[in-house]
C-alpha cells in the first residue's frame, strides 16, 4: 500500500492521516485509560490507514499487537499487511474451519505464503 499511496493510486481512508505509511512498529509512549493489554514501553506493531511514517502514531489498541521478542522493530513492521490480509481472507471471508480443504492461489506470494502457514495452523488441508 505504501508504494501505491506514493503514486497516488491508494488514497488514505476518510479521516486517516495524509502522512504516508500503513505498516508500523514502535514502542508505546502513552496509553488510554481504558487500555488494559498494553503498557508504556511495550513493543507493538500494526496496520494503519496512514501516518506510519510520522515520528509518533496513534493506533486503536484493538488493532495493535505485541512484537515477539525474537523480532526487531523492522521485521515486525513488515508483517501486518500481508499477514492480516491472509488471516482476514481465510477466517472472516472464507470462514475456514479445522479439517477443511483449502486451495491457495499464488502461494509463492507474500499473502499466499502467509495463508499456507495460517491454514495449516488452523488444521486445514492445504
């Protein structure tokens, strides 16, 4: 999406920052009073409508995720778009269930590779 936004082919959604950048990672600087699953200093990553290239970004806690200790901030920032797309397609769109057969088109792509791993994790037959 970042490249498409740079070329004017993917405008930020209404209300999103005009600053480019959709895949983000960083360290929590502040948390809202209702936030229970994150604290200041936590390393997090996520997908935003825009504003990811800014020095600071604001993200709803429901779409942020903790970064596993084995990943750097840079590695974590490369995950959201591909993996969220694959997860959404398998679980929300297709309603994948354990034991189902699944065919992944373009399995060598980023989304395809993620979809294979997620389908196997869901105990589907790929």
